């Protein structure tokens, strides 16, 4: 029986040791049989053997298989694609819990993983993986299953065109600013599908609230970023970041940045705009009936959206990866990204929840008007040649 | 058919060896991992049955902070919860509802009976409207005595539950 | 026995003038006045007390007297709006027979009596005529025993 | 089923029937059945009784001392507030007078409990509005007052400290210094609460003008305690009919005229300060002496009755004890403030928005366990 964390780590290390020791005996003979099938250009068996202990050679081999760091597959699946986004999402969850706890004079997660509870999201993940999946009897089963997958797919597809540095990106497009917003436009639909399929009154009310909220805040969100487009004359994120070499757009477009920040809070259903999940009013809103990994996928989708929107804020207003040259661009980007993530998390510690009518009034009456004013400011600035 | 007893023994020994190896090196770490996830991520249902709920509230406050153990305070829907903390007396009116709540929670789920009233009826053992012990309607994993239990006692009970999960089979 | 104050004496006199002998002064102590009357006259007495300015029911309850085969129904009335009466608790009492436990409701005089009367209904089985919600409030929906606060209801194991 | 509350079902159409509770993050031990038309509540039926433990019946089987522990459980947040009127009534029936020092210590205990109860209320009100920091901060500061009360009563919340004839034991020697230190700290904290919560524009937007209880309605419906004072009535039993030594201390009754949720919040915040003020004055007034009149044998009451009211944390707590001369009371009637405030809930909820339900519900400081007894 394994009972402590140390025993577990010891067992895993022992397993690794034996695996490395035994793999030449079992795995390599199989590899030799498989090599001709894949048609890799390996002249001698010896090369594989050297590759197994030489990372540089191994990298070359992997690249030949079409799985290397510069291959599309790696970009989509690992970095800067899905795995990286999921990792940032996980760190965000932990960071959020610790930050909120510190504000509230607590310590937050502490014991999962020996150091400061840093494995807490992993524990939650394993827990959710092992939970029973309950599909309510009266639920619309097809859509009930579809919603979590759609949510994750939506989050993942947002990653496609957003660059992390001049060299790190999945796909390049002249309209890379518009594409994420076009995809985000689908998110009310996902929420509504999830809410409707649950066939639960609280979920239904939550879904309707989400629909109202997301519809009301998408318009000011789009208009607020148009100011940046006017200043640069491009929809390409690469060019927008390049244009901020000398001055970040948060200075000429301060109003726009604030509107974009508020609409991010609303789009992510964060406090004070967390009405669709308002616990004390409507249980968990549109998430009410979801169990186990369904719930996990929905949450992961939301947190990947969180990452993408924080990233967009960084790219549009905080100069993206621009920064002094002593650090690589992607490090600058991540530093700014976590600053923005903190900004998005922090209202949860200091603000109560708004009411639906107040929220909609802010959205339709104030933010749209302000975003148009911001657009005019941008036009004037661009005609004066500020940038 | 091979009837040689030595060969049979050899086959048996080898399969034993492989079985043990798989048991020891694959299933046990996996079991540990799943249990580890579960024990650090116990989300309690928000079902207040009686007055012990204020000590539960105090336990999630800053001084005792249940979130250290991965318990999220006041989590919304019971569909995402793992542990039902019966916070005190269960009355005849509450009992069917509580059983219903328990049945709606997804597996695996645990029950903590908090306070003397939840264990046996406690101070209200002779009342006409009180269930004498919650274990009559739901299976209980950990009993926490006290009237009401101090937050420290509640935390002790949660650690006991974690120990129980750590040793449980998957 | 401490002396009655002026306020209480004035209150008693005004009530006595109105009802002559139909109401009975149970006792008057500082800040405590208790009157009893027949169940028919009870409503009139309540109306008169309300007109004196006593506007809140602080408590309403019954007591079972199996020896006399009757219930006592008691209303405790306080005054909130008039400052000089605030220290006084007015207690109005009547008795109703156990065989016919019915009395007219007072919630049109004191709306604050609504839940109290409902509770007395389920605890003693006293029906309040014209009360809009004569139904279970605190007891479980499937309660089919005799009302619990009657003296012939015994706690399990306490004979 | 005979209970028509159970028969509220969806009739179809635009109206939606929501059962809020007993398992609901915004309900507690209680259910309220609301019918909503769009975002507006058109009907609200409270369904209490989930914690009805028959305290009144149980009191007829226990003697005057044995009754104290189970009578304080329902109002566990305010344990001294609920036992004080019981003990005062029992003393009238038994015919004992507590020593003066015990009266002062009872005041200290009652006011400490008022602070503890109000802080718990404030914490839950924070989380009901979605403000999680306002849950944690009062919960943390509440522990300091619990420590003070614990050093007197011996347990965290259920003290059983006030008994007929006085109090169980004297206060510890250095209690005054510790209490004053805590009060100094907490007065600073109140300013921080105001900064983060009471002066927060979003909090004001959620509570101002919500759940307005007019003065006339408050009196007519029998609302009591802070809710009544927030509607502009300066009624407080501690002033109206002073018990213990309240006539010797000088304190204000905080009132507001608006009668909305925000007013009820602010009144309770001011009451916290007044309670500390009272305890500080008691420290100056209190003199050494015995704290308990030792009574021999089983306490027997004179045949007769007593009714006593005091100002507990939620409002006027009322006990009516009937004795037939036996060692156990013949009838104990408890009238608790939460039960009397319950009637105001459906009055305020009808016509308001669904999202305002938590803001109204908990601003009444309705503690279901207390109401159900």
C-alpha cells in the first residue's frame, strides 16, 4: 500500500529507473521492426541508440517524424497551442485561489502537493476525472453531452491565430484580430445549449442571464478595439504589436482599454458580472446540472477563454512582447499576461455582484456610448498623427 | 495439454510475478493518484440542517480556513459536490429532503455526521420531531462529536475522512 | 406588591368603563396588565385594546388545561408607536372548551398575529375562524399524531 | 397533501415556480417558494419548520436549570441573548434576585453575543451579495469576540452561562484589558468594513431602495429589532423596559428613516459600536462582589406565570412561563424575533426582483433555526 506522497514519488522513480534499464531489451527490438514501416531516413540502427541518450539527435528524429517543435502538429497540440493554454488556465485557477485567499487574510490551498498547495488544480482534475457522470433523466441528452465539448472546442479554436512572439504562432492571418471575436460570438450559444439541455429552472434562468449579458457586452467590446485598428490601420495582431514599439496603446487609448477590461469581466462572467452563476440566487446557474468531467470541461473552456482575452488585452494595449532586449519577447509577454490576469481576478475580492437590469443598463447605455467616444478619440489622434 | 507439474508451477509463478508487478507498479500508484485527487478536493454540499452550521461557517473563516484542505466553502450545486456534512439535528421534515440530496450527489460521495444531534439525536433525543441519528437514512463515514463541535474538531474529522479515502480501494 | 403607575391605572379605568363587568382584571403589576373575558366578547376587548394604541402582537399562544377540559388562548400585546406605552405588555386571555376548539381570528385587528395563530393551530388544534392559512407551518407535512403541545401528547420514552 | 404550500406547482405560461431551499446556497435551513414572472417575484411563500425540534414541549419535561442548554441551541449565535429572558422569567417564578455584579456580567455577555451575532450576519450578508471578502473578514474578527466570550463562558458558542440566581462564574482577572484591546482593534476594522463594503457604490446600488419597509407597515406587521429601527422607530427594549442594569448605562439607539436593505445594514453596524460602548461603561460601573446566589435543592416555582422580554441580537425575545408549583414549568412559550420577522419577508419579496431576493432575505437577519425552535 502506498500511503504517503513520498512513497508515491519513490515508486514512480523506481518505475522510471527500471523502464530505462529494461527498455533497450524490449523496446528497441520493436523499434527496429517499426522503423522501415515509417520510412524514416535512418541509415543505421546505431543512430536510434545514440538518439535515445542524446537529446539533440532525438529532437532531429522527432522532427523527421513530423512532430518537432516547428511542426504544425506540435504547435497546435503543445506550444503555443492547447497544452500551453491549458497549463496557463490551471496556473490561473491556482493563482486565483491563492490571491483571493491572501486578500481575505487566509492561506488558501496549502496541503495538496507539499509546497503551498501548488498541486491543488491537479487534485481537482483527478477528482473530477473519477466522478460519476450524471445525465438528468429529463435532459436533452445529445445537447447535454455536446455543450462541454463545444465549450472546450470554442476555447481551443480561439488559440489558432494569436501570436505569442514574432516567431511563436500557430497560424498567421491578416485578420487575426477579428477571428477571435468572431469565435467568441458563439459563446452565448454554448451557454444557452448547456442551460436548455439541463432542463433545470435555475440553469435556464442562468442561461438567459448569460445570453442577455454576453449579447449586451459584445458590441462595446468590438467597438472599443476598433480604436486600436484605426490607429494602426490593420487587423493583424503582429502589426498592431509592432506599432506599439514606441508607445503602448493604453496611453492614447486609455478609455478603450478600460471599456475592453470591463467587457472582459463580463464576457468571462467574473465578479461583479457573475450573474449567470450567482450562487445565492440561482444555485450555479447554467452549470447547475453538470457533474464530473462535464463540469471540468466547461470550466476549462471558460478558463482558456480567460487566457485568450487576457492575452488579447496584453497584445492590444500593453505592447505585447515589446520590452527591453535582455529578456526574450515571450517572457515579456507572459509577465504582462499575468499582470492582466491579476487585474481580472482582483475585482472578485472587493466587489459585490450586480443585478441584471443594472448590468444591462451599464452595457447598453454607458459602454456603447463611451466606446463610440473612444472611437472618435482614436480618429482624431490618428489624424493628428499621434502614433 | 501439458501435464508436467513443474511446467504448471512455472506458468503459475510467472503469472503471479506479472500480476504482482502490475499490481505493485501500475494499479497501486494509480489508486494512490486517484485517491490523492479525491482527498484534496472535497467539496461540501451546502445543506444546513441545524445550528452546527455556524461552526462550519467559522471553520471556513480565516482562522481555521478549510480551503487549506481543498474544501471550497459554499459551493453552489450539489451535482459537483463530494461530501455531505450533516450540520446538526435532522428533523422529520428535513430527513426526506436530505436523503434526496444524498441520492442526487454523484459517486463517489462521503457523509460526515457533525455534532451530537446528527450522531444520535443528542440533546434533542426525546423530541418528537427529531431523527435519532442520521445514519438511519444515509451511510455515515465520519462522526464528529460535540455540541456543537469546535472548528478544530471539524478539521480533525475531515482529516480522518482524508485518511479513510487514502486507504480506500478504487 | 409594588405600586401601579399612573399610566396603567388610566388604561385599566378606560377599559373598565367600556366593558363594565364583562371583562375580568386578572392582575396588574408594573408594566404588566392582564385581562380575561369570554370567547364571545374577546374580539370586542381586542378591538378596544387596539384602539388604545397597542399595535403589535409580541406573542400568541395557548395552554392546555386537561383538568378543566379547556384551552387558554393568550395574546400578548405591546405598543410601538406611542412612546409612553412602550414599557407595558398587555395580556389578553380567554378560555375555550376542548371539545369545540374554535375562536375567531384577530389577524384583521393585528396582522402580526398571523404566524402565531397558525402555530397555535398546529400545536393545539385550535382553529381560528376566518384565518386564511389554517395549515401546518413548523410541523412536517405528514404529521398525523395529536397536536404536540397538548398535555395528552407524550414525548417518546418520557411517558 | 394537507399542506397547501406543497401544492404550489408550475401552471405553465410565463410564470416559473422556484423552490429556494432547503438545499440552496441562498436559503439556509429554510425554504421559500417564489413564483416569478420574468424577473419579478409575484408570489413568495415561506416554508419554515426544517429545524423544528419542539423546544417548547421539551421544556415541559425538564426543570428550570436543565432547560437552559436546549433553549439556547436554537439561537446558537446569540446564546446569552436567548437564555437571559428565560432566566429572568424563571427568577420571577422561583423568587430569587441575582447579585448586582451578576447583572453587570449578564450585560457584558449579552452585548458580546450581540456583536458575535451581528458579525455572523454581516459575513453571510457579504456572501449573499457575492462579496466573498466580506464573508471572511467579519468571520475572522468574530473569532476575537468569541475568544473573549469563551474566556468567560468556557465554550465557543453555547455558554449556558446565565443561570437562575446569577451567572455560573466570575469574569477572568485580565478580562477588561483584553476586551479593550480587542475593541480598539475592531473599531479600526469597522472603518475598513465601511471602505470596502458599506461605502462601495456597487453595494449601495444593490441595497439602496431595495426591500423598503415603511414605518407603518413595520409596526402593523409586528417587525422587531434592527429591522424596526431601520424603518424609523426608535424602539429598543433596553430603553423601553430596562432590565439588568441597562438604565445605568448611556447609549444611543441607532435608527434610519429609509427602511431599505441598506438602512438595515447600517443600523446593525452602528449597533456593533453601541454594544462596545455599553461594555466599556459596564467596566467602569462594575464592582466586586458575589456573582451567584447559591440555591439549595431543586428549584421550585410558585404557582403563577411570568412574561419577560429582552432585546436579543435580532429583536425582542419574549418568554412566557406558566408554573403550577412543580419543579418543571407547566408551559414555556417562546416568542422569537425571527419568527415575528418572517411575516415581513413575503411582504417585501412580492414585487421585487429575483436577484434582490438574497439582499432582502438576509437583510431581515432571519435565522431559521431560531424561528423554528
